[in-house]
C-alpha cells in the first residue's frame, strides 16, 4: 500500500505524521519505506539524517530507478528512508511512479511525505499513491486548507474516480471549545473519511525529531506516542 501525505498548509503535522506513523507501522511488523519528497528534507532531519551531506538522495533514485535502493538509508530493522534535499526539483508523475514500482516489492507500506504546497511534486504524490492521508490541524485556517486540499485531490486525481482520502485530526486540545467545534464540523463534512484516532497537542511530539527520534522511542509513555500507536493500529486494520 502506497500512502501519500499531503497538505497545502505547513505546520499542520504532515511530516510528523509521516515519521511517527511509519515508525509505529514498522513496530507492528510492517516493512516500511519512507520517501522524503520535500526539498526541505524535514522528514530526513527528523530521523537525525543530514540530507545536505548525502551523495545520494531521492533525486538519484528518480533518475535511476533500477539503482534506487542505493540511496536508501536503513533507519531501523523494518524501516528505511529515501532522503531528500534541495537537489529535488519538480518532477513529473511518471518518474515517481516508476521509482516506487521498482522498489515496492520489498515493502508492505510506502509513505511519501510531500511539500506543503500544490506544486508538481505534490501532484506526483497524488498520482502515485493508492490512498492519500490529509492531516487536519483543528484550527479554522487549517480546516479551510484541508477542505481545499480534498477538493483539489478530487479535481487533480487522474483516474476515473478520486483517490480515496483518510483525514487525521492533529494538534487536538480537548480543553478548547473551538477545537471541539472544528472537530465536529470536520466529522460532519468528511464523514467516515475522518479517522477515529486523534493526535493530541503534545510537547514530546515536537521534541522527538529534535533528537532524531520518533516520539514512540523518545517518550514511549507520552500521550503523543500512545496516539500514534493507536493510529497505526487503526490504519493497519482499515487499509492493510
């Protein structure tokens, strides 16, 4: 299964979702490949990898898909990373599809982290993924951005039907009445596309990538770690 993680808006937990969901899916036995498809390389940095010091990154795999495995970094026994840096420029969907097709046999799950935009890189992710995951920060502006993202996915899907979408609520603060109102609106607007598990606002989630770790390794008993653990189980049950 190939998941693309997409959002027009930055700061909504997109890369955090990619890192931690990948880590927790690997923890339940899935063989996971993380593809950093953002020139900023934040997914790579979140794992303690300095992409600016690498000779081979995702751009090498795109240009030579048969040799793409040579750019892959083993992070843990069941999770690998294809890193990115600013050598990644806009590429067409066919290149990403070809690269993923050549590498997919080795993995149960591929997670592709996209830029916070609607450029050609994001379009390539939309075209390549089997399913798209959209983080929805429970904030008015982020809600609007997620709504626009879902409409854009419907518009830009190249097949006969729109790509299926899973919406994940992030940075949830149950003490905030506005948060509750936005969650209610999201579940009314998107129905069953909104997953049951919510990712809370949690300081350990923010601290973990600064230490090059997913939150489940950084602070296993934190609310954030428990939430991502539950999310991985939900996604495993529904989609895998």
